[in-house]
C-alpha cells in the first residue's frame, strides 16, 4: 500500500511540474503579452505598467495576471521580492554577465 501511495504522489508531482497555459488563453495572446511587456521595460509592477499591456493585448487584468503566473511557473518569468513580475525570455532575456578578467601585463 505504501508503494502504491508513493507512486501516486510521484505522479502528482510530475503533473504539477508541467505548467499548462491558462484556460481560454491561446498562443497569440501569449505572444501579444510578451511583446507588450517587453514594450514597457519587461516588468509589471504598478497600474501604469498593467494598463498599456491590457490595451496592447486586449486582455483583462485577470488574464494578464494569469499569463504572468504561468510564465513564472514555466520559468519564463520571475516574481521579485516586491511582487514585481519580470519577463526573462525573448527581448527581456537578462544580459549575461561577463566573467572578470585579469588585467593585461
């Protein structure tokens, strides 16, 4: 019985790790979201950030928030400590930090 329970729990963890796009949101909505968020500097924090994204995409605030949550779950965005959502793909991909080099002699 214990092995059967562990097997079920493992399956649930695997399914939970596979983020599904929000219901009612299609690929075009996701692309429009990415483009709109990139156009405002890649971050959603306050009302002045959300409004242009809503206007550019035609999505509601709730839909924008659901897509942002999906992007975080799928590792395409991050939630910062202050609650800000930051997109980290496409034009919003953070620049790689160059390793420090020793001065030439």
